[in-house]
């Protein structure tokens, strides 16, 4: 597995669409399921980790990765929460 594929997996991604077709504006709808490569942990998830203090109820969060290890959640990473007090 190359460096650009590390931390990725195939996931089913569902998309839906609703619209109108034709001159009579008849409603149309559709659901599409597609397999896409997605990261185990999206970059945006790191920006929402709790950082402690009263604002976060004195909780701190961390994402732990242990190369080659699968956690009980059946994922190669785990979200941990620590009490700050």
C-alpha cells in the first residue's frame, strides 16, 4: 500500500437527489450507492476534538493509532477521552 493510500478504506456512500423533469415539472427522486475510498479519520475530525476547560466539560479527546493493531471497535484507530480534573 502506497503512502497515498495509508489510512483509507472502501466505504459505501449514499447520495440522494430530488428535482423536477420535463415541462410539466414532474417530481423526480433517486438514491445512488457508490463505493468510494475514504480516510479512516477525516482531517476535519481533528479540528473538533475537545480541548478541555469548562467549555468542554473538562474533557480532552485524542485519536490514537497503533500501526497494524485493530482495536475492539474493529478500527485501526480509537477516539479516547480523558477527564482533565
